[in-house]
């Protein structure tokens, strides 16, 4: 079942995984392989990866007469053909499909803090902008946001082993959380699903920007607005 249906909700399958670390790790590898193959076949919109994976799963559930193992084999053969053809030579199509230790530590710290603080205050907009810019200035005089009409909250908070700016924005899809953690930029931008959230870790000058959302649309909106509001280089 781990290979044919790694996302199975079968009770015995889930219970066995909880008791057997080796099987749980193997199932995780199979799920990652499935995600890698799907991502490699549709690289037009990397930022929309999680939404496409969910759609792919829904379509797979509705498929008739095509066993899961056969679908994996077809996807693998097509991926190999694309690779041989030179499709992946451009960096434009490179995707992050794995969380390394530093990325996971950052995400774990921010998400843990969010879960411990489920109710985020909503301030008057002028206060939110004043506070956030005062906090950013404590990191460096060059760090500043332009006026954001949908900025709602900002505070320096403990986030796992880090301390960083915890702030929120109102978007068309609801409230999102973003965090700025000062330090060494991790490198490449990373989009990943983490504990039920759609997340983005984005290197910026002096640290890393993390955007935590429930939907891909709100994440993209927040990222665009933050990029436009940042005085410092992305």
C-alpha cells in the first residue's frame, strides 16, 4: 500500500506507520517521489506547486482503470524523456522539493509560535505601520516598509530558537502571517506545505522573510505587496 497509495487513510495503514519509523520514512519517500514527478511535469508556475499537487490528487482519485503504480511508471518515463531532451537546463524551472534543516527550523519556529498564539490582534492601521517600522529600524536603519493599508499587527516574538518580527496582513483570501528573522539568508526561495499551511521562505537583505498562509492566492498577494513595500533589496 505504501507504493500504490501512499496517501491512504486506512486506519491500519496509519496505525502501522505510527508504530514503525522505517515504514513511515519509506512512505514519506514515496510521497516525495510522487510530488517531485508531478512538479517536473508542470513547471510553468512553480509558486502554485501545492495547489497543483492537490488538484492532481483529486484527478487521480477520479481516474478510472489506471492503477496508481502504472501512473507512477508513466510519469517517471515522461520525466526521463523531458530530462534527456534538455527541458531542465534552464534554472527558471528549478523547484525546491525538500526542506533542509535550516529551512525546517525556521518554519517550525514560526508555525509553533502561531499555533501557540491562535488569536492575532488587529490594530488600527497607522499604529501597525508605526510599530512595524520601529521594530525593523531596530535591526537596521535601512530596513523599512512603505505605508501598507492592510498591515494589521507587528511585534518581536520568540519563534523556536529565534526571535523575529511577527506581523499580519489582511488579504482578499483572509489574514496571513509573515515573519522577518534577521540572520544569514538561506539561499533559494522555498515554497512548501508545512503542517497544513502554504508557506514561503524568501531570502532578503539581512535575513529571511517567511509568509504563512492557508491559500496559495493569499500567499502570492502578500508576497507581491510586501515586495512592493520593502525599501531594502530582495
